């Protein structure tokens, strides 16, 4: 494939967007020193070794499919795919043609068949293609890039002393980095591959020591990866497989200059996979700049709520919310764990305190906690030592805990994407879940987005919510275009 000459270039004219802290509050743009990217690099001065990136031989059962059957299969899987020379989706792990060692651990992990995103993304990635993957949370996308990365790495020359990683995975938060790291380590172990997790909040010295012996895979947040490259703890010269996970979230957190500078430092002919839950303008621009001839894979509608989650919207006064939660906690905890989202840290602390006074054991997770505290809280929740957690939006992404049966949006989310990700904390891995959203009369501007979220997954819209949404002029206009009273769902 030809090199992409615009790989990693910073767009100085890109739109300014408001960034939010981990509790969902607007913040001033970060100071230059906080997001100081890597300096530009001239790849023409570096002699790179050639490398192979196509390891895919379609299975006979797949290559013999007719075009009509492939179209039907993608429709069944809820996939929309475009790009040149598209590989067919598969229906079984055997179709990936993985070696015995990898197949053995996949079977041991009790996976029955590939998820829809895996069935299309894995063949494309094994074929060496660049990918834009747009998929809802809990879709199995982590393994859709981890498995092809392992196959890719095993074909490259072994690391020499001083070499950096072959595979680099960038993620927006510590929590998501740690989850990807756990999966990469679990499957990488069969090939004796070393994986290092690098994130802000962890010890820079410990992470640099872990890199000293060499690591085939680095999973990390953009800022910490840049720190470690600058202090020569690692380098990006050997990276030929680059993954950006939750790119939209990285942009929301103000990481665009860092992400672009890292992409710019990796050789332009690498293989790049970009995953995002949404495909907003800035992410689309990044994809155009850093990917070469990508295959775009969309599972479901962009920004669509998970159909395995039953959404219940309740309109009530602010003063009634706490009593409603207290009245229903016993019922919720009888079915599994419950995650309660509160927008602001102080309100989260107050709610957790109120529940504790009422003799409920409650965990609290918010953005001001240090890494050790966060890990302790998440571990307790994962082990079900405590099954009620009150959290700000720091937990809205990446928290992958199958036993969460109920999500309560005690406060509404700051935007519909955050709402979608919040409710995506339940209904994971094929399990059913319920998400309650407590809407107050002052939330009428957001109510229209909630109406559309329900309609998007074919759920009935309660009349009180629709009545509240109709108080918003933008929603009324979108609903009754042309003034004839005809309802239009956009």
C-alpha cells in the first residue's frame, strides 16, 4: 500500500470543542505544557525494514459464499461495511484459521462464536487492512484487534535490545487501558509476548522499568506514552500495528494533539485500526489523515443504544429522586449489581452518604480519586463484595462488568453519547439489563434526545416524557416539519 503523506498532521483549523472533566463539567482548554505533543519527525531519514501484514487466507466455507449470501449475512449481523476489496464476514472461530494454541485458549474462554464486529473486523485486520470500526459498547471490539495484532507480531523479527513495541494500543482512560491490557496479556501469554500498560497516575519509574526488558505490546494513554518516549524509556520505530480505541473519547478529553503526534511518529506504512462509538466530524477528520484505504465497519446505527437494555424513563420532581431510589434498591440488588450515575462529584458523595446512612453498603467512584483508590473500588465491585456503586462519568466508558443488571441515571447525562455509554454498562455480552433515567421538569431540552433514543431501539415512549420534550422548541420543530402536524423521527 502506498504511504499516506498526511499521516498524523495537525489540523490547525479544526473546530474548537468544549472539553469536559471526568465528572462531566466544562473545563478551560488545557495549558500547552499539559498536552505537549511529540515533535515532528522526518520518516524519509529513517531506514525502516520491510514487513508483512497480510496473513489472511479465507476459509473454503467463506470463499465459496455467493454475493447474495454475504449481503444477507451482513444484514443478519447488523453490519454496514464499505471500502475497496472487502473480505467476507465469517460465522465461526474456525474460519479465522488461527493456530492451535490460539484456538485452544479461545475455546477455553467459553466463547461460542465471533461477535458481529469480530466476524468482519478480524478477517479485515488479518488481511492487513486499515479499519474504522464503529460499534456499541460491549460488542467485543477489544479482541477484534488483539487477536490480529498477535498474529501480526508473531510474523515480525524478534525484538533486539533497545527496540520499542511492535503493537501500540492507545486508549483514553486508565480503566480502559487496564482492561485491554488484561485481554492482551491473557492471549499474548501463549506466545510468550510481553505486554506493558502505561497510564497517568501509575508510577512512571515502574512503567519505564517494565519497558527496559522489551515489550512487544504497549497499551497506554496518549500522555503517558509521550512521556515515556520523551524520557527514552521506549520508542516507536518498530511499531507496525497501531490501534486507537474509543477515539471519540480521547478527543472529548482534549488528547487530539497528543494522538496525532503519536500517529505521526509511527512509520506511515503501518497498519492502523481506529475504533469509536461515534463518528463525529473531528474523528472523521483524524481517520482521513491517519488511515490508508480503510474498510469502514459499522455495527448497528452510530450512537444507537444497546437493544439488550430496556430503557425506562421516569419524569419526576428533583425532590422525589432519592426516595424513589431507596424504594427500589432492594428489588434492583436482588437481580444483580446496580450502577448509579450522578453528574457532579459533590452530588455523588452526598448520595453515597445518604444511602450509607440508610444502612446500604455503597461504593463511590469519581474523578478526584487517585489510581489506587479507583482500582480498589472497581475490584470490590467486580468481585461483588459490594453490589451498589455510585459513580460520575469517569465510569461511563470502559467499565466492563457483566453482572451489572441495572443502571440508574440519577442525573441525566450531559449529552446523548454519554447517555448511550452509561446505559451500555448493562446488557453486556448478550445479557439483558435495565436502565432507569430520572428526568426532572428542568431537563426538557434533553428529553427530546431521550425520546429518540427510545424510538431508535423500538421502545415505547412514555407520554410524560414526550410531553416534556414538546416543551423544547428544537424538538417541536424537528417533530412537526412543515407545520402540518405530521410526526417525523429524525
